[in-house]
C-alpha cells in the first residue's frame, strides 16, 4: 500500500509539474501571440509606409530627372549665348580698334589739309 501511495504521490507530483509547465507554456504562448499581433500590425504599417515612400520616391525621381534635363538644356543654351556674347565683344573690340585707326587717319588728313590750306593761303598771298 505504501508503494502504491508513493507511486500515487509521485504521479501527482509529475502531474503537478506537467500542469505547471503547461501553464507556463500557455502563458508564454499568450505573450508570444500578443507580441506577434503587435509585430504584425507594425509590419503592416511599415509596408504601407514603404509603399507610400516608394511612390513618393518615384515621383521625386521623375521630377529630379525633368529638372536635371531642363538644367542641362539651360546650361547648354547659356554656354551658347556666352560664346555669342564673347564673339560680339571681340567684334565690337575690333570695330573699336578700326574706328580708332580711322580717326587717327582722319586726324592726319585734317592736319595735312590744314597744312595744305595754309600753304595755299600763303601761295595766294604771294601771288597777290
């Protein structure tokens, strides 16, 4: 009878240990289930946020490409206009030099004309 009692007590101890482990495992399962739900909800929110940011990135990339292309074209046009301006400045400088040369020639001719006029006056006076 003592053997049976000891076996019964041993079985009850094993049963109590098993029930305690089951309770701990159930509690752990509940905690993991709650944690899983929270993580699943966070994951869903992150997926939605990722999709939104991806769409925004695509839009910004298209805008960036458009602005980049426009900037490239405007730089090209600006460079062409700067080259044209430099050419005009050079031609204006050359025209200025030519103008100075011609004025110099005109001044020489005026002096020569004055000289010849004086000479003509002198000659007329001598003739008279």
